[in-house]
C-alpha cells in the first residue's frame, strides 16, 4: 500500500505547476483534461454549464461507438516515474471502468508535430489495463523507470478522472551548468523536499514551486508549537551548487508567519533520506538567524551567506513555528568532477 511518506519524497512530474500539459485528447466534452493535472484536491460543485454538470477533472461524453478515450500529456521536464495516482473523486455514475498508461520519449519536438504522428512513436507500458472504482483514489506502481517526455492515458471506455498524478523525479538538464543565478531550490530544476518535522497545515514541498503562492495553503505551515524548540525541513538539490543570494517569501502569512529563520547546509556525496535527518544536526551554518516579517518578500545577499562551498542539501529552520510560502536560493550548479575533495 502506498503511504504519504513515500509520495512526499517524490515529485508529481505530471503537475500543471511544473509545466505539464494535455496536448491531445479524443474527447473532453464535459470537462477539460487539463483540470486533472491540478495539484489541489478535486472539489464538487452543484453547478451546471452548457454541456452538463460541472466536474473538477477530465470527463468525456458517453461513447456510442467502438473504442475508448485517451489523452496525451506532455511532461514539463524529462522525468522518471515510480508511482501513479488515478483519482475518481466525485465521479460516481460516470467514472471509467479501467485505465492504462504508456510513456514515450520525444525530445525537442513541437506539440503539433508530435500529435500528428504520436501513434508511430515507441510507447513503453507503464501500467497495464487496471480496474477503477468510483469516487476513489487508486495508487499504482510504474512498470518502467525509463526517462520520459510524454504519457498516454487510456480510459475504458469513457468517463471521468478527477486527478491524475505521476510521482517520480525530474531528470537534470546539463545545460543548467552553463547558467548563473539559477534558483537551485526550484522544483523545476530538480530540488525535492526530503523530510520535515512538521507540515500540519501545508507540505514543505510547496516552498519549492516557481510561481507565487495562490493562498496560504500553497505554502509550508507547521502547527502551533507548544513546547521548546523550532521547526525545520530538509531539501535536496538536484546537483551540487554554490549559493549567491536568497529570497524567502511569507506571502499570505500574517498572523502565523515564521518569526525568523536560519539555514544549515552540507555537501554529501552519498547518503539516504533517513540518514540525512540525523546528519543534519551537524551541518555547517550557511545563513545565520534572520528576522522575517508578515506577508513579505525578504532578500539576502552575500553579506549574510557564510561560505561559498558547494552544497547538496539544506536544512531550513523556522523559529519557533509558522509558515513561509516560497524559498528561492540563487547560485550556480557545479559538476561533481570539478569539486575539490
């Protein structure tokens, strides 16, 4: 059975927030396919539009001919996938009976050119046809860890999916080595949340998004601390990086923002997620404790960054608790072969 901890250590590479997009579908009469790529939980509205009941997801019309419906998703970045979520929440009398998923790799091709000949590409089976239930979250393992650019989702024969997620990792783009002032803690550049001691109101991974937060729930927020100490979260970068400047945003957090923060960091050649938690207690300080304000962007330059050594992991500490919406650490990725041991 898939657990939340397993998924928290993976990235939803099919998220619309990461640039993923449905570029083709056989039908989306009742509800646009892109809706199912949203990160938010699906909602139910007792509303109707010109085509029928409004549904939060992808819904096709009732099929009256042979065959089944499908759509093509172009991933925002080259990715590998470990698990899928196919969520039929609120689809009760109109869910598909089954789903299958295939993947393909087609780099540097325009969407219109891919669509013209997508059936001619080599497609790898990622999920064999599997049964679905109405109003249910279904978790499936991915059969292949191939690097992929596109997914084909087939539903049998028709119906609706509320949310579709593909959990895995983004493949690092080596062109980033040639660029300066990159947000190395961006999810789109391969950064991921490893662990946090608390994320009661909002997950740590939210702070790695590029786009500004849409509301308070789109950030990282811990519960009210009723004991001594402080809250913290660990983030792994896609590759080693040297940090030049930092931005922390507390947008929407007004009566519950983190009062201050600090950052510890380390360069780790080999480790595991569980080992990192203990190791982080001994990491060097990168940014000493700094005061924060409500609902504001805070910028910190070289004057507060304590060293220019390459790092692979950071531990963001917030005092004593509360929320932040985004963390952006700008610098340059460094090839491992160029790092002095």
